[in-house]
C-alpha cells in the first residue's frame, strides 16, 4: 500500500551538447542519474536544487528553466510503499572551478554526450528526460 510520497528535484546541467551525470550506488545498485535529490520539509523546489548542488558537488547553479515534471504515477523501485514525483530543471553551473564531489555516495561524475545513440539512463523518468533533452538540444 502506498502511504508516502517522495518529491525529487533534479537538474540537467548542459554545456557543449553534454549533460552532467552522477554515478552512485544506492541500495546495492549502481546508478547513473542526473544531479539532485529529495525535497526536505519546509523547502521549495528551487531551494532544494541549490542545496543539493552545494552539498554534493560544492557548486552554485543558475536555474535557467523548468524542464519537465513527471506526469505518470510511479512507485519507488527502492521502497514499495512510496510514490515518486520528480521535477527537472535546466541549469548552468556558475563556479565550475570549485567543482568537488563532497557526497561519499557519488563514485564519479561525467559529462555525457547528448547526441549519442540510444539512451544510457536506467531510471524510467531519467530516460524520458534524456530523450526530451535530445529533442531540445539537437
């Protein structure tokens, strides 16, 4: 039975037809995902995005535009009682020279080509976002 909702806020940081991705392990599973994370109580979605970038990657971002909000019902693949709602923004990293992985869960970051064939993202909403990003950028 679904009895919780988890609001997640993510960013597509784009430069030179590449998008920033994080590689991390969660619940024993290797994941490639967009930067961002969970909304905390009392926090707005934009505040969440700013906080996540500062906590995880030591950088500030300029939020350019809202990009996508998940439209379909989705149950978390990690918690069967939890519904997910994900929101994505397009951002620019302001101080890239200060970029430093601060979160020990993040194994590495990589700027991946948007114009690559196929879709490398394993999570269902990230897949949708990457395809939409291809349409917008290419």
